[in-house]
């Protein structure tokens, strides 16, 4: 059987990377790949959800992969915490050295859109951003 190349598990790698980087900077956040089914407001700490949009095969071993990040923090009237955290996350995920981070599948950063505010029916500030990368796929025999 020949080897096949799967897209990297980018969103789970990004959750781990963001948790480590934000923790080093003293940020206590909840971060996962799923939004909790129920949330009580005000949030006790910022909530970051990392998703992944549809990957596209780039070449034999690389994929174009795009993260979708939702950040919820503070309140609709007090959105500075959310804005600051969103900008910090954009900076972490577009750091030119991200390809050298431990276990990083990323070979290059292609684009970043956002962060920009999202209307949320709950009393929480909500921002969204996407980051597109070229990533080395996971090779399976």
C-alpha cells in the first residue's frame, strides 16, 4: 500500500499552542475546539474556540488549512478585554516563528483576516478571526 497524506490536525495543535503561549503571558482562559452547549454570563474567564475551515490540497505533502477563532470576553459594553485578547491571539498565530514551534505542522502563514467584532445575543464581547497556513500533512502508511 502506498502512503497517503491527510490534512494535519491543525486545530488541536493550535489549541495546545495558544494555551501554552497565553499561559506564559499570564492569561487564564478557557480554550477548546467546541463551544460549550450552555454558558452563564458574565463569563468567569475569556472563552476561545478554535475551529478549522475546509482544507484544500496544495501539493503532494502540503495542505492549505485555515483556522477560525472565536474569542468571547468581557461584556458588550466593556469590550476592551476581548479586543486586546483578540489582537494578541492574531499576533501569536501569525508570528513568523510559528513554523518552528514544537510539533508545528505549519510551513508558512498565508493570510489573516480580523479580528473583527461579531454581534452576540448574549451580554459578551465577541471577536472572530481566521488564519490561513500551508501545512505539512500527516503521512500514513
